[in-house]
């Protein structure tokens, strides 16, 4: 088994893949850091969105109730005007 591993390693080195593998291995931590950064920023954005939604819901409900009330007032005003 050890001779197979050595043979594979030597073949990869002869083909120039050892340098590529070293390069990929060096980039892997950077990619992990980048993915972690993206995940953190995505989580923060989701939290801000949820917070903004929670703040906006009562405002939207108040606006909706006001619009319904105004609509009823317009219906009454226009209904009375037609008499």
C-alpha cells in the first residue's frame, strides 16, 4: 500500500499536479473564510429584514384600518350627495 501511495505521489509530481494541489490546499482556508463571511452577512440581513417587518406590521395594520374607514366615509359622502 505504501508503494502505491509513493507511486501516486511521484506521478502527480511528474505531471505538475503537486503544485496545483498545494495551491488548492492553500486556497481552501480562504474559501472557508469567505463562505463564513457570506453566511454571517446573510444572517445579519435576514435579521434586519425580520426586525423591519415586525416594526412595519402594526404601521401597515393601522394604515389598512384607516383606508377602510376612509373608504366607508367616501361611500357615505357620495351616497348622501346623490340624494
